[in-house]
């Protein structure tokens, strides 16, 4: 569930940038003149693209990390055996003879979870850096007079 929540945060980053950018757009005057310059337009486009592309990259890495984490947890839970490899087996309990196997699986799962979480945090940082740059870009403006 952690990758799903972190991917949802990426959409919130885009929403934040969109709200900030739309607040700086003003209506043209009655005679048709506008105070929204080309500089502002390109700065806002760059801010949106910066946030969008960085969130796209972060979302891709979150998806890959989440997929690898699910596969790793599945292998850890099955004792390292693949489902298709154990179907035609010799029968009987193949999980392990020692009583320590459950404790070793829990310890391994905790190590896997910590590593997975650290990778997810660093991939989320990609989008956070894009958000910061987008906010800096959106603050630059040139007023037509």
C-alpha cells in the first residue's frame, strides 16, 4: 500500500503547481490588452513540464520498485521457491525442517521492507525536486505595460 500512497502524492504535487499557476493568470482588459506576457507563458509552461516530467519519472520508478517488492515478498513467503517449480515436486513438506525458518523469513521480510521503503523515498525525492523547481519557476514574472 505504500507505493500506492506515494504515487497518489505525485498527483497532489501537480495539483499544487496547477493552482499556483492559475492564480497568476489575469483576465485581459476591456480593450483587449493583457498583462500576461510571453515570458510568463513560457515560465508557466516550463514549471508545469518540470513538475510533470519529474512526477512521471518518479511514478515509473515507484512502479518498478513496487513490482520488485511484491515479487520479493512473494519469494520470501514461499521460501524461495517459484510456484511452477514446486507444482510437480516430490510431495511432502518442503518448506524447511528447522523451527527457525519462520523467524528467518520474518527477519528477511523486515530487511526487504526497509530496503524497499528507502528506495521509494529516494524515488519520491525526484518528484519533490521537480516541485521545488516548478515553484521557483512560477515565481518569475514579467508584467506587460
